[in-house]
C-alpha cells in the first residue's frame, strides 16, 4: 500500500510517499481502509523529533482516521467488515486500575496512536491497524473528510472543558487560537454549554469564522490588547475559564485575564513551554491551573453524539492528496489556515 513515512527526523523534506506492507490484524485488532486522515500538531512533533522521546523508525504519522473496517482479527466482536468508523486515538491496556477507572490517560501503557506507536503505524496510509476497542462508529451526517478531522481535537477539548475545567452556564471563557483545530471545537462546545465566549485570533478572516461558530466577543491579538478587551467585555471582572494551548507567548496574559477564583486549562505549548507564572496572582486570586492530556473513549463518544446532533460542526480548512503531506504539514506550521487540514489517500 502507499503511505507517507519518515526514516529520520527533520523538516517536511524527510517525508516520503512510498510502498509499505499492508497491515494484518492480530488478535483483537482491526484494519481500516482509510478514506480520510486528519492532521494534527502531533504529526509535526513526531517528524521533528522531541528531546527525551524515542520514536520507532520508520514512522507513519497520523492519529485521526475515518474509513471502513476492511479486516478483523481473531477474537474481535462488536465491529465487522464494512462498518464506517473513526479512530479513538488513545491506546491503553484497558485492564489496569487506571483504565478500568475511565482514566486510560494514566495507564502505564498509554500511547497516542500514530504519534507514539510504531514503527509503521498511524493513519497517513491507505490502510491502518488499531485495536478493535479503538474503532468507534462514524457520525452518519459527516463526510469522510469531516469525520477524520474531528476525533482527536474533540476528545482533547471535551476533556478540557467538561471534565477538567467543568465549565458552567453563565460563565465567561477565553479561547486562544479560536480557529485552530481545538479552538473551533472549544468555541462551539463552550457555546453549547451555555458560556459566553471571547475568541482570540490573528486575522479578521479568522475572527469572522469564530463569530460564525458562535463566539460572542472577537479579539485580534495582533491589533488589540487582549487583557483590555477582556476587561471591557466582562465589566472588569475577567473570565472564569481560560482555554490555553499556546503556552509561552500567551501565558502571562492568560493569568491576567482570569477573574478571582477562575480556572485555566491547558493541553499544549505550541509557542514554547517556559512560561512565567507570577505566584502572587496564583494564591491571592485563588486561581486553578489545570493540566489536560487527551481523554477517554466515553468522552469521545459523548462528544461525537454532540456532533451527530449538530451542536458541534467540524471545520475542514483544506484537503490535500496523501502524497502532498508535506504541503499539508507546512500549512499547519505556518498557521495559514482556518480549521483542520485533511489528507485523502
Ligand atoms: Zn491500563
């Protein structure tokens, strides 16, 4: 089958479009005929390489896929050939104390599929192999491209807002990168949960898209002072929740826009990880700083029900053929996009 691989870490030039053996399902596994692939920041981290993290090479990236079950391994029940599915990207043992408590992200064997798995695993290919437990029904109303674009960002955002920050109706939330992959879900989910949304982005086009998704207040961080705009919008009170994933460049402003007793939830650091926290704000204002990483299968399925009901709509920014994965990753790297980048084999 055709797949996009890399044999060494580096810039997009290391990506190869080549033939690799088709995966064969082992016990408890299924092989999916991939119809569409969602690209994520993880794909870039793996390709570049991360200090202290070992990747099995050659590697096939891709933690999001939509397609049909092509083959099932021994002992598989609950899914059958021909079923339309998307992939739940959290791989874990499913039997340990953490897993059976619904906290698969604390499993000692936890891996993000297509990011930490391998060699030659992941969705940038014509066929992909996953544990049968990780194949979940595709929302019927979505196209293949829409379905492939949503699981990882939906799972991540659902865990951040519902489980970690416990966002409540009537609260204010600030969403950095409102038209990024997770930003588009955060704006819609927060709106659905009854919150008022301050959307931050770097262009008028992106802010118009955020408004269409349901944001109430739009702030262009390139031309406006984010802290001032939040004070204006909230009557100097600040927001109850900050949705963080950008890190170093935005962290200090994130702390300053928080109301007394507010929560900040973060799942990433796309601009760097060495952020400064003024401890006087932390204890005096009784702030809560919440880390978040992926989520569990039940959270993904609850999120997909919101998608199926039309409360959250996938936003596909651009679709590339699989062989143009380098161009797709460049679009993510430059931030020159609204919504998700999708590949089609
Ligand atoms: Zn486990």
